[in-house]
């Protein structure tokens, strides 16, 4: 549906400015989950969402909104944080497509100043209980799941340590089901390190490219019992400016790297410090 319009090569611009293993050692970071990220480059990690309308890869605007069921074009279910922007746009046809796509939305934690596990969905609480395979990206991974559950009707099947691979491989963070299809979900944070540092498309490009390459590796190595047809890369972005840099970097990628992955950028607003700097 909406994803069929994605991936026109024009750079997507947000209306307003403002993964794996570990963070990076550069002036700016995109800290990551699942597949490892290179040191000395910006680090990328995982989960969160953005407010306002969003634009897909083809420049086609999408709408979200609060309340309602997570159906195509509908608004998000209620939960921890207020979601706006693209919601309910991923359907069975998109999950079976060989085309890539770029989507964006937002999650605002202004009403909840401290992280509270009791406010999470059952799947989110299970992820916290199970933990991940290392690094400081668990919170971002949790909110990547929360957004997919509330917007796309995703159901958690397996956490990172439960997914089975036939060979040594990069890891995917979450296995979910959407519309009866198994979907791998990798998560990465678009963030500044140290806090407050600039974050440019040049910072974002090597990590985004590396993460998408790692998705191809994990897809090739996953056991048939857990195999997915499609992966979603959830980029949890610290500000609208971070999201804009990710979008600009995405436009620099070749078709082979984009492959058939759906990239969902979720900007976090409000009291989101715990997602990026591992503090409540």
C-alpha cells in the first residue's frame, strides 16, 4: 500500500529541525544494536518515535493520529508515549515485496518523565526481562517493538538471544509477526556522542550502510525455523535533525545496500534521555 510509493531518490526533509553491539568512539554517535558498529565512527543504537506527519521515500505524505486500531492508515493504540506520524502503513503486500521503503514517525515521552516498565506492553516487558546480548541499547529496542506493536499490530515472537542461526552471523534484535508474516527487526540509535555534538549525514552514512549490510548477513544465516521474508530497520533518532541526517544518508546508498529492507525512523521527544545515555 503506502510503501509502494516509497524510495523516490529525492532527499526527504523533516518539517522541523532539531544496534549488535555498541556505541562508537567519534565526536558524534549512532549507537547500535544487533550487528556491531565500527569504532571511531558515529554510533547507532535503537528505539523511539517522532511526532507530526511523515513522508515516505517517494515524497508521498502519510498520516497518523492518536487512538484507534493499528490498521492501514489508522492511528496507534494507546500506550507508553504518544505516537504520531506514519502509523498502520505496513501491510502483507509490503512484507512480501522485494522493494525497500523509508518511513518516519515520532514518539513523545513528555507526560512520563521517568522510564517505567509497568507502562510497557507485554512484549516490551518480556524484552526488559530477557535483556539483550550486550550494550546499552535495550531501551531503544524495547520502544522499537512498542511502536511496531501499537502501529502495525506486531506480536513479539522471540527476543535477540532466542533467535536461532545456522552459522555465526550478525544478529537481528527482535523477531515479530505482522499480518501472519515473520519479520526480523534490527534497531539502531541516531544520537550525538558526546551529548550535544553535531550530527551530520556524513556521520550517519557509514553506520546506516553498515547496519543494512548486517541485515543482509543475518537474513542469510537465520535458521529456517525463524526465517523471515523481510526485515525492518528501526532507527531511533534523538532529534528531528538526527532523523534528517539519516534520511539524507539513506539517499546516498546504492540499491544493493537498501535491498528490500523497510527503514522506519522514529524521532523521540520529551524525557528521552534514558534511551540514549542509559540513565533514567
